[in-house]
C-alpha cells in the first residue's frame, strides 16, 4: 500500500487497515452466534473456507509498485534484522511501538472482567468491546487521513497522547458512562495510530524495502502483546485491582508520545 501513495499516504494506510478493525468488530459476534449451531470446529472450518475463497484470491491480486529508479542506479541492500538497529530512527520507532502497544492490548483482554468487578453485567462488557471496535474503525477511516494535512508524525504523537488520556478516564471510572467514554476515546486514538504506523515508516525509511522494515518493527507489537495483558493479569491477581496496570499504561503511552516527537525532530 505504501509504495502506491505519497500525497495521501496516511489516508490510504488508514482505509486499508480499517479492515482489521471491521473484522475485529463483526467476526467475534458472528462466530459467537454460530457456535451453538455449528460448534467450534464448524466455525473454524467456516472461517477457513472464507479465507480460502476471499482472502487467497485477494492476496494474489496485490501488486507492489515498480521501482521508479532507472536500471543504471545501484539497488539498495536489503536491510538485515541486525543492521537496522544502526539507524537511531529505527531504535526510537521500535521503542515507541513497544510502549504504545504495551497498553493497547490490555483493554481487549481485561475490560470485560474489570467491568464485571464494578458490578456491570457480561453484556455491558461485550458492549464496551464493540464500542472500542467502532472507535477503532472511525480512527482508521477518518483520523488517520488527517496525517496528510498536519503531518503523519505530529498526528501520531497527538493520537498516542489520546491513548494516554483514555487510560486516565479508565483510572477514575466508576460506572458504565465513564467506561463508554474510555472505550470510544481509546478505540479512536488506537485505531488512528495503527493506521498511521505504516505511513510513518514509509516516510522515514522509504518504500523500497518497506515490507521488511515493517516486519522488523512489528515484532515490537508482538512483544507488547505478550507482556502487556499478562503483566496486567499478574498484578491483578496479586493486588485485586486494575489501577496499577491502568496507571502504568497511561505513563507508557505518554512516554511513547514523547518518543514520537523525538522521532519527528530526527
């Protein structure tokens, strides 16, 4: 996607990644309704058929834009998993992704039990997950595109700050209203960030090896997905409260926003 767009790269990236948010919103509810009739094995088979019929043909149609350089120009060397660390921008971006992603997976795992601990029903918790998905789609479709106007890095810093503010709302929440506000703000901010990550990487490192660069960068997201919810669960088991993980997530997002500004200066 990044190789085909320059002037409206942020908008294109946001729209393309909105499919992730839409799938996260629709498929869990669809599968939940189908499980009683089809069973979990039948649902897995159904998903496999959908991926085979729709996903594989769509993937085969994807094309990378041909290099604009003439054949006489030397081709750049494919960056390796260790050589990329020599670039200070890569180190900053990777660190920012670890901090930002550490907190973003915690609500998906713990917002439902946290709402239940407040005395809310299981249905209320699932509504909060749906609201995160709705905000996520809005952030990718609408907010990410603003990066073409004010700068993708500047907008990424603002939206990461928005993630931090959402966790501040969660820390003082005492009922459904505050949790709804948290879910919407978190979903919009996080969705916009995810839509901007590929565009920011393309602006910083170019599009020649953007797939490789994104692969290296997104290992930070995998690391954060492993650590964030797990540590939040361990802390809750020890203390009986989510306040500690929530405040730590807020600080992590604030630090990620600061690193994004540093990245912009570089």
